[in-house]
C-alpha cells in the first residue's frame, strides 16, 4: 500500500493506493500529474527506507511506500 501526502495551506491531505487496485492507482496517478502541473515538488520514499532516503521524482511511482508533495520555496 502506498500513500501520497500533499502538504499545503489546507493541511496534510492523504491519498492511498494499492498496486492491486487499478482504480486507486489511476486516481493517484492523475493527482500526481495535476500536482506536477502546478509545479509542486514530489519526493518518494521506497518501501522500508528511512525518511532521509527520499528522492525527488517527476513520475508517479506506484511501488513507492510514500510520496510527499511540497510547494517550492522562494528565497531571496
């Protein structure tokens, strides 16, 4: 089972999927594409890996245990 966490002004939104559930996979992939088009950043943590082992991704990875979305931070 995978989970996508969207961290934004509304809080922490969770989307769950299973690789055996085609409908849930399609919903999660569509959400991934929508958030990517909004220029948010996705980081995936492989199954069993520590949080600091997360890597930035640009495609939906159904096998990821967790995908976390954040807004880019503007500095200056």
